[in-house]
C-alpha cells in the first residue's frame, strides 16, 4: 500500500499536482470556503434585513432571499438571464473575431501580419470603459441627454434604445476588448499545427470544408474551448461596461447587482451572488472537460520539424488586409490616439493648436489648473508608484506564466484523473471571485504569520501573490492548451536518456511552449499594470501603484492627468512587448504567424 | 489494475481532504470575522508600529474625551513618532497634508485614498489581525454603516477638541457620530443657460408631466449615498406627505406603497426617471448642451463646472427639505500609533482654533460647507440656513435595505 503510494508520488506529475493542489487550497479554496460559510450564518449586519436574524447561528435565509423570495426575480433570475446571454454572445462573437483573425494571420499569405498582430493587442491595453464611451459618442440617442451622438447629429438618425444601450453595445464592446484572448490562444494552436496534415488530406481529395471540419477544427478545439470559457467567465464577471451601458435601460447583470450589494454593505448577499457565478462556470468547465476528455487528444508538436504552407488568398489578399487594418485602426488606434491627444489638451474638447500643452505631463503647480495639481512627472509619489507597478507586473507576469505552464502540465498529463480535473477546476475560480472579496480575505490571511508564511500584508509580495492568483484562470488555460499539443515521446526519450524532470522541463517543455509563455506573460503584465479593484484594499502608502494614483486623480475629476498615467502604462507595455519580441526570441507575430 | 488505482485515488483524496481541512481550521482559529475583540498579540504589531510609539497609544480612550492639549505639546510629541498615516475617502486630505507638512516640519504624512465601504473592510480586517495602521480617518457615511459597524465598535473614535466645540454647528457638536470637516448633499441640478431660476421648489415637482422623461439620477444601487436621500424620504414620509399636500392641495393617495416616501419613488419611476452610472454622467446629460432636464448630483460637483464645460447650478432650497447631509467625518483610528500627530493633523484640517488655518481651505469650497459658525462659507447660503433632514445613522442603517429592495423590484 505505502509502496504503491510511493510509486504514485514518484511520478513527477503527481508530486507537482499534489503540491499545486496544496497551494491552491490555501490561496483559493480556503477563501472560497470562507465565502461559502458566510452565506449560511447570520451576521450582525443581517439585523438590517430581517428581525429574525440571530447572529452566529445557521440559516438558509440568504439563499432563500436570492433564489426563492419575492425579490428573486429582480435580484437574481432576470440578472442571471442577462449575464448568461451576454456571456454566450460575447464568447461567440469574440470567437468569430479572434479565430478569424488568427486564421488570417497564421494560415494565409495575407500581408502586414506584424502590424495586425500588434494592433490586435491594443484594445486589451485600453480600459474597457473607453470602448463603451466611444460607443456612446457615436450611437447614443436623445435619451441620456448631453452632447448628441454623432449618428444623430450628422445623419439625424435617432437610434432605438436597444441599439444605443443594453445588450447589443455591451456584447459588441466586450467582444472587441477581449477577443485578443481567442486570437492568441487559437493562434498559438494553429501555428504549432503541422500543415502536412492538411496537405495529406488534400492529396487524398478531401474538399476544403472537410479538411477544416475534420482536421483543423478538432486540432484547435481545446484552444477554442479554453478561449470560450475564459471569455465567458470574464464577461459574466465584468462590471464597468454593463454599468455604463446598461444603466439607462435598467439592464442589470449579476455582476452589477453584486457590486451594488457590496457597496450597500450587504456582504452576504454579494457572496451568494458571486457563488452562483462560480457554480455556473464550474459547470461550464465540467462540460468542457467532458467534451475534451472524450476525444482523443491530438499531438501536433513532435520532435520533427514541420513545414508550413500558407493558404493563398488570391486576389482577396490585399482587400482582406486593408479591411482588417482599417477595422482594427478604428477600434484600437483611434481611441488610443484620441486619449494621447487629450493628455496634451489644456481644456477638454478644444482642438485648437494653442490649447496644446505639456502641463499635465511636466508642468509645475498652477492654481488656475486643477486647483494647483502638478503634472504627473512631478507628483512626489510618481516614481515610487512607477517602480512598484513595474516590479509587481514584471515579477507577477513571469511567475504567473511559468506557474500556469506547470499547472497546465499537470492538467494535461493527468487529464483523466481527479488530480488534473481538480487543478483545472480550482484554478478557474479566481476570475469569479470579486477582487474586493478576495483581497479582504487576504488581509486576514496574511496580516500575521501563519505556519511558515510570514506576515505579508503591507508588502509588495502580497500584491504579487494576489495578482498571480487572480490571473491563474488565464495562465493555466493557456498553459494546458499549449501543453496539450506536445507529445509525451519527447519527454520519454529524454527520460530514457537520464534527464531529470527538472531538466526535461527546462530543456524541452519551456522552449517548446515559448510562444504561449510569452503571450501569457504579456497579457498578465498588461492586466497587472491595469489592475485596480484587486489591489486597492491591499495597497499601503509604500506600495502605491500607478493605478492607485489614477484613482486619486479620477476622484478629483482630473481627467487629463488620468489619461497621462494611462499613456505611460500603455507606453511601458509597448516597450515590454518590443523587448519580449527582440530578446525573448519569441516574436508573437512570428510565433503565431510563421515566416 | 483499474480498480486498484481507484482505491488509491479515493485514499489520496481522503488524505488531501484531511490535510486541507487541517490547514483551514488552523487558520480559522486565528481570524474571526465579526467582533472587535482584538487580542493584542505582542508578536503582531511588527510591520508599521515602531516600538517607541507603543507608549503613546496606551490611552486610546483619551481621544474621545480630549483634555486641554496645546498645539505645542502635540507637536513636540508628534515629532518623536514616525509617519502619520491617513485613510481618506477624499483627495482633499492630500491637499491638507501638503500645507500641514509645511506648517509642522518634521512630521511626515502619508494619505491612502480608499472608498468608504472598502475602508471599513480594510480597517476591520487589519484591526482584527492586530495591525493598527491608520491614525486619522476621513470618511463619508455608508447608510449608517460607519456608525453602526465602526464607531459603535470603537474602531473609529470621535475627536473634537473641547476648545473648538463652541463654534461648531449642530448636529456636529453633540448629536452626530463625529465632527464633519465638510458637508455636501445630493440635490437637484439644473442648467443655468435654460433656466434663469431654479425650476424645482418641491420634490413632488419632479413627478409632474413637465418633467416626464427629464429627470436623471446617478444609480443609487451602486452609489449608496444617493440611496440615502431616498431612504431619508421614506423615514420622513410625513414630511413628504405634507409637501405633497402643499403642492397639489389634496392628501396623498398611495398606489400600493407603504408611505409617501415610497410613493414618491414610485411616481418618479412612473414619470420616466433615467438612471445613469455616476454623478458626472448626470451632469454631462443636463449641463453640456442647453437642456430642460434636471438631475440629481452631489452639491460639491458644482466646482467642476468650468473644467467640464457645464453650465449647471444646484438648487439649495426644496420642499419639504432639500436633502440629507453627506458628511466628511473626521476620526482617530482605534489604537492609532501616532495619536499626537493625528490630533494635530485633525486640528489642522479643521482650520485650527480660530478657523483661519490653511488646512481648511480644501474643504471650504463651492458646494461644500464647513460646519463652523466662525468660518465664512463660499456659498450663497450659510450652513445653518440649509434646510436639511437629520442624518439618522441608526434608522438609515436599518431602513436602507428595504428601500433598496423596493428600488430593485420596481426599476429593473
């Protein structure tokens, strides 16, 4: 018995899996358990809701209130239907956008691939409210007043509410923002696929559609499903876009209800709502596991080099490239440039040359502007915030990418066992826990030393830890999607040659997964640079970051200063991108596109 | 082989589960959610509290009943301590900190900006874990929750120096949970290029056909301070009923609602109230181009007029009452590590004894009132003359969830 267990544990996959599960238990399961337990007990706060409340005792009241009371329809069922429909629609639309783009870039001879790949990342760089704001600028009707929408003022078309607000714009803006996940995941899968498979089929006379259906589709299926779940979860948990675009037509989603409960200090109600979101996505992951689990897995990366032939687009080559670039410029570059311009404009909305200024960047204190607030580069804590942001994002992104790969390895190599499934499921929860709740729990968990963990609260380390945890859903998905394509035989060969697991990982798996690693690194880096909700509770004056600085500016209504910080963040990301391409020898365009 | 593996699996699962449970219970004992029973573990206050300061925070109750402390004494004591930590919901504290550090060299101040509800979570969790980080708290209320969950539990402590009290206006001298360094409120804004005078004098005006589809509000579901105004109308429904009679000459008829407060909310909905995300969205809607619409926003927003290209003004007198105060309260945090500096900074923000200190300037603005009788307001109306309901923390705390439920049910 002990012997068998010893053998089982000698398998590095199991050993790592167990270690990972321990780590995940502490950083994820334990917080979730605490959230679960609050929903079954009365708290002092609950005396506000009902006289029955008996603090400290067991109750089903909270679940009843959400699921089966006269409030349930407005508080839960209607919002959940909205969440689900938005989730599915966003996933579907992003899939079309992301996969289409990935196919064009990877498998065809379309020109301008590098430019297009670069442009594809930009919408994700922008805060998601920018696209929603842009939508309103163009398509709002008279209902919400203010400056009329461009459609209305130019073409005198008053759009119906259903186009201007609610479901349609929420789905469209979120899809544009998040489809980069599909693009990168599916692109990586497509690029490591050997085109000989397609050629072989084509030689035997299979029509193109059949090739697509029987060969390409099954091969990228795991990546598509991963992308689907990721986007779905992101969509149902996001708050900013639905709050802005949904409010005018009272379109509530679970995420907006949850935010409201939280701000109104009905914490338990918020917990119940976020648990329902977690249940839904665990269900989706379970179905996904069933789908993938039943299929044979397809190994496309073997030791052999693979030739790539690109699908010729023929006379469509240039039109397709032009349409793609134009569309992407409109959704990515234009908003970016407008923001950049605004950061140089003394007064908003005044487009004359004399209105241009460096004040918000480098200006000193001028009582006439922003009540004397200095330019960003002169802000005394700017340097500290910049250093902290870079440090957090850099360290967290590297660690998160590697951890994601290792966990992805466990997930794929023990796909059929409980271990792989457990890691897969658990690593997915952080997207659905509201950042604030997770952070609040982390304060109690890390404020004093526990076991061998020192008191991390107030240190940058804790900010890094929580960033890594929050990004696990993405990094693990990316890691396992990319691992799934790598055959065991490479590892087995090395094992026979006497290489230790660590050597195998370092010499075989890391290099082969380089593309996926770099894209994971980059996306985590971007999210970490933009992250706010998650860290705002954990930040202390010494650990201030660029985003917490924008929080201060935004509250005071200093819009240009906020834009300056945003521009700095974007510039940093672009520099990091270029560095990753140059020195990481893992050009995303090349990685995805092939030469 | 298969079945053996299975046994193995379940055994391992058991072990895992046991380990996990042990791990969890191990931590479970150290951190409880609710009470303020903060066992002072000697080992815990390591990160921020220099040992030297422990002496000064032994008397945390003294903050509530200030003895006559002179500025000089406080300054001398404060210089010995480390950095003063301020948690603030408003950036105004940053501005005050800058002048403070010039006035009192040798004391450094760091301000963390946190939303009021998040601050409650942060401070509660910190204190329960034995970490006493902040010294000064500047916060808005969250429907009475600050009072019920923080002040009553002794986490935030009121501090009003005795020699200041005589010039402080009620309710902030004795009735309110603490002294408020500035007071704002939610009220109706109108566009001054459309209307030469306030188009609304009674809250019930908003339910008339003249304003059908022309009233905006920031979403009270995501900004509890807006809900507080509606909740206060429910609490003071008699006032609302009287105002109805004054406006229409007849007694109010309830259409399936409990009282005149709820009826007002319902009639607002029926009249096509439009909910936008935030205060700025509301003012953009009515203030950018000439507009007949009116909207609910924060009085202090009037100071952003020029910057945002708005032509808006708040209405300062509405029947039965204009609004309920949204106060920026000043507290000393429980077991503040730098109590002397904290007191000194609060005095500075209050404008010192004579009410002329530069620390008050960020608070004495258009649309925000300093409740001191000796301070001249920048607004047309003095604080004492504002026609406001009392902010009743306890009632609000217990009524707000019902009003929120009513809102969710009728407007989604």
